[in-house]
């Protein structure tokens, strides 16, 4: 079961929801792992709320072309076939811009002199932590790197290679509706969109809903800081026939715990609402997610 937690904008509470749901899902005796992946690789912050033992760390690479001067005839073919302007041909050298390269191999495959060869280029780091029963995977993009998608893809690949298919996978997705967000939700079975009851929150939720329809993903909405603004998001969801999974109230206690890097499921009222969100997700998807919801079954 793969659940992506996404939002149309930053600051809506996406990471708060993702970390607390992950800990709930992992609690108690389980016969399958719960895995939380922080795919907001440009600014990962799930780790602020999850402290555990480091199990694995590795550098993540992408392939970029390397120039072989002795073979090059400066025919300009590599520059002509690059759709991303990642190559510049000068009178006496060829420049490759790693930040622009999409690793498509066109320049290497079509060079008549074999003067380009793919080589590894570091783009970030992947870390695997154990937080009690929860496996937490964090991708972190190197400063200056322009493309988040390759690291997001490799972080997801790591989870698929190291955990069984029947695991509960939760993806803390990047904000917005651009390529990084699409990459993080494309394999999800279900998407939870987090929105806040503000004009900006409504505007960006509208974009997120349109995006989910476009990519064909089943989804529901959690309203964070409920009670802060008006009921425009509630009206929008009714109009668009979007299922509201839960409402996390606007409480000073939540802000206090957040500021200390603590989980808000320690607040009984919030724990009940988080379990309610998981219950509704189970009802919609027909998939078992959280053991705590089935203690008496």
C-alpha cells in the first residue's frame, strides 16, 4: 500500500501529517514494515520529528556526459541534439553543464567520434534510519543542484528494493504541482492532499485537485488548522465531490509541540482524528493500514 501526502503549497502541515500517520501505522506488533520516505529532497524536514538509529547512508549519483578531447572533432552534433542546452561547443573545448543535463544519452549515442562517455555525478545523499518500528528514508539534494526528480526516483527505488511489496509506504511529497510532486505520487495507490482554510490554501488545493484528476489518482483531503479561516474549502470539496478525510483543529498545543519537534499524536484529540483519517483511507482503498484501528478485531 503506497500513500502519498501532498499539498499545493508549502506550510500546510504536510510533513506534520506524514510523520504522525507513519508513527501510528508502525506502532504495535506488525507482520509488515511501515516505511516513511521524505521525498521533499530540496528541503527535507521529516527528520526534525523522527530521531533514530542510522542504518545506511549512500551518495546518490546521476550520469552526465564526460568529454574526451583527443577524440573530438568539434562537429557540434552533441550541442544540436541536446534539448536541454546542457552542452556548449567552443572553438577549443566542449562544456557540459551537469545541472541542466537530464541523462538522456542522446549526445553520447549520437556522437560520431565517441568523444562523449557517461560518468557519475553526485546529486545528493540517501539516509535510512530506524525509529522504533518505523523505517524512515530521507533523500537530501546537494546545494546547487537544480533537478530534484532523479533523487526522488532513486529514493523510491531504494524502498522498493529493500522492503516487501506488502509494506505500508508513506511518501512525504514536495509541495506544489510541478515535476517533483508528480514524480512522488505517480506510483501511489492513494494521495492525501493537505490544505489550510485560507485564500492561498484554497487556490493551491484547486490546483492540486486538478493535478490529481489529470494524473488519474484517487485522493482525499485533510483540512489542517481547521477553524482558522472560513469554510470555503469545505464548500469547494462539496462542489467538486472531494472526500474530506479529516480536520485537524487549530490548537495552540499543536504549535507548541511542533516548535519542539514533537509528535502531535501525543494529544489525545489529535490521535483520535489521525486514526479517523486512516480509517477513512482504509474504507476508500479497501486496504488494511493501521493495526491500532483493528485492536479489537
